[in-house]
C-alpha cells in the first residue's frame, strides 16, 4: 500500500515529512517531498491530511486488489473532504463533518 | 559518520508518545510540577495506533453495566488468564478518562438526555479521526512536558538495580541520547511484523496493527531482565480481506453476521462466542472448504452504506477506497473477512510486562502502560488512557520516595560504542530487510503463523527456537548507512528478542486454551489442572527462564515477589 507525491504541487512545507508515523518521507534534491520507503507505508493517510495542496495521493497496491483509483483530501475547518478518483476517471467526493460522530 | 553524545535530565521519562504515553504526561502535568520528557520515534501528532483515527471507544461502562461486569466479560474472553486486579482498576477509570478526552475536544455522540450513545454493550460512538492530534495538542500546551519527536529509544539505563533512564538516538540528526530520569514509564505499544504478514509483497505494511510498533518496549524489558507475562497469548484479528480494516464497525455497528461461502451462519457451530472463537470458526470453515467467509452486508440500506463509507474514512480509509474503486459497496457485495498474522498486543490480549497493581514492572523505577503492559486484555483506547494515568500517579509517588543517582560515564560510553558499531560494520551479506523476511518466515512456518493455520506443535517450536537464535546472532553484523537504517536494525533486533520469548511461552503452555492464539496440536485440550496459571518469563545470560504464577483475584493488591 502506498502513496504518491506529485512534486509539481509540492510547496516544500515539510508537513508530511514531519507527521508520518513511520518517518517514511523526506525532502529531496529540489527541496520537494518524496517517498523514501514506499514499501513501508501503513496507509494511515496522515500525510495526505497534512498536505495543504492535495499533492499526495493514496492508492491500493495491486497485490491487495487495487484497481488504479486513488484518493486525496481537502480540509475546510471541520469539514474533511475525501476525493476519490475511480479507475474510470470519475470523481466521488465524500465530506465528513468532524463535529459529528460516526453513525456506526 | 560521527554521532554527537547528548545527556538530558528529567524527573519522569515517558518512552513512546502514543495513547498511554500522552495520557500519562497529561496526568503528571495536571497533578504536579514534575519535569517530563516524552521520547517518540515519530511525531506525537499522528504516531502509533491512533494515526488514522479510531471508530469507537471500545471500553466504556454504559448504564446497567459495572466495572465488575466488564471484568467478567474480559475474564470469559480470556478463559480466566487475566490479572483481575489490573482489569478492575482499569475499568473503574474508564468513564472518567472518557470525560477528560471529551474536554480535549473529542466528539462523542450523545442522546437527548446528554448520555453517550451506545454501540453494543461496551462501546460508544465517536468521531475519532482526530483523536491523536487532540491528545498531542493537549500535551504540547503543558510547559513542564518536553517532547522529543523522532527519537528512537533502545535500552534502559540500569544502575544499582534501578532503572534510571534510557538510551536512544535521533532519526534525523546524528545524536545519541542518554536521558537520565528518576522514573521511566514505558508506553511503546505492542509488536507487529513478527510473523509473515497477510500481504507479504508490495503492501506488506498494510496490516491492522501499526507496523511501526515493533515491540521495542518488550525487547528493552526482556534484555534488562524484566518479568514478562502471557506472551503466548498472541492476538489474531478477524479483519476485512486485503485492506485488513477492522470489522467491528460492520459486525457490532450494523449487526452483520458471519457467513461462509454457502451462505450459512457458522460461528455458533464452534462453541460459545468469544473473540478467539470468531477467528477460529472462520479458519475452520476455510480449511474445510466452505470459504470464503463474509460479513453479510448485502441488502443493507443505501443510507447505511453511505454512513459506513464515512465511518471507515475516519479510521481505515483503504476500505472505503476499495468499495468505491470496485463500484460495489457493502450493500451490493458481502465483505470478505480473513485472519491477520499474529501480533503481540497487551491491549487486546494479555501479553506484556508483568506489573503490580500500581503498574510497576519488576525492575525498580520502571512503569508500564498500554499495549506494552500485560495481564489486562481488552483495554483499547480508554483502557490505555486509564493505565497511563495509573502508571503516572505511581511514578510520581515513587520519585518522592527515592534519592536520585547519576549515571556512570563508562556505562554511557559502552552503550555509545555498542550502537555506533553498526555504522562501522563493513557491508556484509545480510541486509536488514532479508533478516526481517527470514524471521517472519520462521515464525510463520514453525511458530504458528497464517500458513500454519496458527497451529503449533513442539517439534516445530524447537526448530523456531533454533532458527531465531541463529538470526539474532547474525544481526550483530548488520550495517547502517544512516540514522534511519540504524532504526531498522534495532527494530529487527527487538522483534527477534520478542520472537524468542513468544516461542518459549508457546513451548511452556502445553495446552490449547485459546483457539488460534495458542493452538497446540500436541496438546489440543484445555488443561486447567496444570495451566490455569500465568506463564511468565525472565531473560538473563542468554537464557529465558519460565515462571508459573497463580491467578491474582480482583480484590488483591498485587506486589512483586520472587
Ligand atoms: C488500526 C487500529 C484501530 C483501532 N481501533 C480502535 C477503536 O476503534 N476503539 C478502541 O477503543 N481501540 C481501538 N484500537 C486499539 C487502541 O488503539 C490501542 O490499544 C491503543 O491505542 C494502544 O495505545 P498504546 O499507547 O499502547 O500504543 P500507541 O498509541 O501505539 O503508542 C505507542 C507509541 O510508542 C512509540 N514508540 C514505539 N517504539 C518506540 C521507541 N523505540 N522509541 C520511542 N517511541 C516508540 C510509537 O511510535 C507510538 O507513538 C485500534 C488499534 C488499531 C491498531
Ligand atoms: S500514509 Fe501514513 S505511513 Fe504512509 S507515508 Fe503517509 S503518513 Fe506515512
Ligand atoms: S505536505 Fe504537501 S506541500 Fe508540504 S512538503 Fe509534503 S507534499 Fe509538499
């Protein structure tokens, strides 16, 4: 399971690097973030949620049935939006209100 | 590469800034002026089990329940092998710690009367996505708590038979730390990655438990001769296939039952429902050709499905991504389930430090809380808070009573040289990654992993014992090129120590008390006459000594004895 960083969107804030519970990310040559240890990723999505520009995408490895879709997040105060791009290119957006408990 | 040597001083050192560690720090800061240092291998904002969030508080005393009824549930689930004194003292604090975390900003659902809303008999509903950042914020506000992020601890400093600090090193900077403290609280969580995981390839870290909790706390204790308990009571979780996401949200939240490939409910054919039996029944159904097994969700209302999508995003986003990617949610397709590789997790089963009622380990000056502490299963998040609180209060009272000593310099230099040799070793045949894989293969095949159907027998365990020993010996030749590689080396060494102890415990409990967790083909029955006791152990001079101890009841105040 892993993530991909689109360096074009990276504004070098280093937030993802600082937050990863496995210290798996680092700042590369051009001062932009990159995944140093892709196979070590837990898939916790902490780095995505930190990224101010939505540069980090999260996807399921093919070995666990991943089909080429991915997700990234956008935060607007308490509202956390999860944007999922399906394998056919269509987008789905699920917004979770942080002030509401899970129904289940 | 040269390392700088840094020595710090504090009153109480907390190793691991996770659930229990953060709560312990808050307890100390709220009740005293003691100086606290938290050393955390990652960043307390999202480190440990709570990184992605949790979906419910699994341990809460709801109306109509009592700490005693919680104890009874835990006792039954663990077939009696629990420390009742620990479970009851934890259970008594569950509601109070819940109230405290609510004041930190955790969203908990309430009914019109202001009571928390139940999910099942012991759970309450929350939005736990941000539970770790909330805890971290609360900790960072405390002036007397210093947080050292990205500092990995490796061993205790022991002098005059007391724990007076710990050694570690920074993952980012070239610094070797010696942290001297009057008392130490270990809160490093449990151990994942001992066994070959469900997805050994690219997604090898897509596991349920945090792959970054590598059993460091257990290993530090083992190496220092602390007594450990119930390491044979491995935790094997029933999880959603491939994503290894928790199933409780669907099973308890929505009430879905387990069915086999033929669509039959099977759990009740295997005796009284319990956590190990839910797992065992699924394994048996698969082995007997009736798999795959599922949680029956098909036909659930679309509204429920939408809510499940959200609930999973709040703790295991992979599962929601999977549903949406496939274009088939749980209302259309049942959710396939499988068992995970075995973990050692004192918050779910009873493995970990043998502590007294005050959460003091058998090494003077050392306290343990959370998944690293043994004897008290089904702690979950709130139980870890409760234990963090108890350990903190005990450590505070301990440091009032003792005279601090200072670390002798020679000890520090020895340890420093011990660590830096990995940076000096010439590159050899064995890489850390290969060693880890070899260890996981041995554990999988000979110590009851997934491929062995979780089953052990004596002959296989003896092979596991021999092979793990060889791997541990070979670990001395590993080489690190940077600080992160040094962490990788210590992680695999720590895991190997934990594996050794797990194997000895599996050898010692010659019965089958819990399906899957400790399933011994040579001794397929429960044997109360000989084994209604704790299996404990102590490591010294390269040997692991097994100690059997009698069950501690709920009204006892347990103190360490020899
Ligand atoms: C995926 C998942 C979902 C869960 N869902 C729920 C739920 O919904 N409800 C519930 O009640 N419970 C849930 N649990 C259980 C609960 O989260 C854990 O029992 C609890 O968080 C463990 O707390 P801890 O303090 O022992 O460990 P952690 O919170 O993991 O803390 C351990 C800390 O120690 C650090 N550390 C480790 N080694 C070192 C070292 N050598 N040096 C320095 N630092 C180190 C780690 O980085 C980590 O921050 C879940 C667990 C998991 C894994
Ligand atoms: S998903 Fe989690 S483990 Fe993976 S890189 Fe991001 S923060 Fe690290
Ligand atoms: S958080 Fe996003 S913008 Fe910031 S360094 Fe990481 S990838 Fe770049």
